């Protein structure tokens, strides 16, 4: 798999029937190793190892209803009180991140109301903080490190 713009993380891989699988620590199962899954697994490790988010607060690939249609988000990080702190949209490295990508995560966030957004293709990462009052977002250098609510 392609080298991504993340630190080096250790992954459990296995081969079966000429396919490579990667273990997902959140879903606790092996998944087919696609380019997008490679990005998703690196992002999960980034959230856990670099930003200290507990595994128990991370949710991966769940369905959310958007305008009556079932959509699937990549990663959501919850706060301990159940509110959504972060939504992450992962794309394969060959997918260019553009306005359409930001529109997709904005539609998800209209329903989910996360405070922070991350969009990544593994090579380029974009981080935003939401300002719901003024209906806009501000780009950041990175996501905040996890701090439990007091």
C-alpha cells in the first residue's frame, strides 16, 4: 500500500484467498484492505495515538439519514456526554479533495452537528472548527488533543 502522510503505525494484516485484510481496532474485525480503508485505519490510529481519543468514543462507518436517504459516515468521535465532537471523511489517496468533498461532510454535519471536521485522502488533511452561530467554519492546523469534559 501507498505511504501516507501520517506517522508510521503498526497494523495487523492477513492474507486470505489472494486478498489482504487489515484489522480494525474499533470494529474488532478484519476488513478488505482497499486504498480508502488504508486511509481510514491510519486516521483511526492518528486519533488514538496522536490526539489521545479513547477507542470507546470512536465510531466507524455507521449509517446516518440525510434528506431521507441512508448515507454512511467514515469516522465519528463522540464526547463522553454523547455529543459528536468530530466527523472525519476519508477518501482514497488518488481522490482529490475538493469543494464536493467539503459539501459532502457539510451535509453530514447539518444532521450530526459536530464541532470539528476532518477531510483526508491520507496525503492531504484538512481540519475545520464549526461556528454554528455564524454558519461557517474556520480552517485549523490540526484537530484538538482529547481533553475529557469536567
